[in-house]
């Protein structure tokens, strides 16, 4: 086994890219880089074709089939220790539209979304590791998320897990909900800019999930804004803001 520095999160993202997305991803066997090419761009197509004929340097990353993603959801259902909830999730997986029904239940149950993301992430990393092993590659261990505290200092408190629904439900400035030029604002002030960036990336990912769009880290790299359909996310310093477009008729319905 050859040890290579591979971004396992990026690799698992590439493996779960929907079939109708016009991108193909390749793993550089020399240094573990992941490169993407658009099938709608002629230059990309030409470059991608050249890489197909260099199997010693690049290999196309396979996408998980729908039945493999279904098996991950079924595994999560089996791991849920609440019998009633497990039964509801199991029923949701029966027949057409299973993915959407499953997602709606996950979104509606408090704390279940975080558990699902953690379970799914572990399973996807497992798939990625097995695929790398078939190529004779062992990924280098990920670096620790945080450094150990200096001697004599108390470790910082772990920030609470905050996601999209927390912002939508709890983040109204000054405890008020107002319609400002057709938008509703939700915001939170984090502990520091680094934590704000982490939350910005997390919520952007959850927005992609909510709107059934594939997630890519490049969506938020080097930028402070992220827009998708009705949602407009922004990070500035320690503050994360989420603006949601709300039609006037919808606003009146809640009045």
C-alpha cells in the first residue's frame, strides 16, 4: 500500500455527485489531488480525454450508484434506537420517492439531521477508503482539528452545534422578524472569525442539501457570500447572516 495525502471529504463528495451533473472527477495518483472537468466545456473535454489515456497518473472517480446510497440510508435506519422513528424511516424508504421522504423526516426530527450527517459521512469515507485500497493507496491520516491547549491554560469551551434550522428559527436580529425589501434576515454572532467561517461553510452545505443541489467546497472557498435559489448567505468577521427571499403573499399568510 502506498500512502498518499488525499482529501477524503472532497473524494467522498466526488463519489456522491449526481449523475446529471456535468462534471467528472479524477484522482491524481501521484499526489492525491482531485481535479474536476466540465463536460460542457470543450477545453475541459479535451484535457479530460488526454487524462483518460494516462492511467498511470489519473483515474476517474466512480460515483456511488443509487442503490449504494440507499444502503447507507437503510443502515442508518437500522442504527436508530427509537423503534417508532426507525419504523417511520423504514416506511419512507419503500417505493418511489424514497430519498425525498427520508430527507423530510430527517429534517423534521430534532437532532436527527446531525446524526444522519455524521453517519452518512462515516459511511462515505468508508466507501472512499475501500476504493483507494483497490488502487493500492492508503490515505494519510487527517491532521487534528485543533492543537492541544498550552500548559496552564484551560481548553476553550466547545461551541454548540448550529445549523440552518437554528438560524432560521432563532436568529432574528433583536428577537424580531421583519420583511425587509422582500427578504427575512437571520444572523448569529460567533465566538471568532474562524468559527464564523466554519459555520458559513456548514450552512452552505446544508442549503445545497435542502435545495437538492450537489455540494462542492469550491462554492465557498475564497468568498464571503453564497447564493442558492431563495437563500443568500454571508459571513463578515464574527457574524454569519442568512437572507431568505419571501414573496409578499407568503408573508401575508403568516400575518
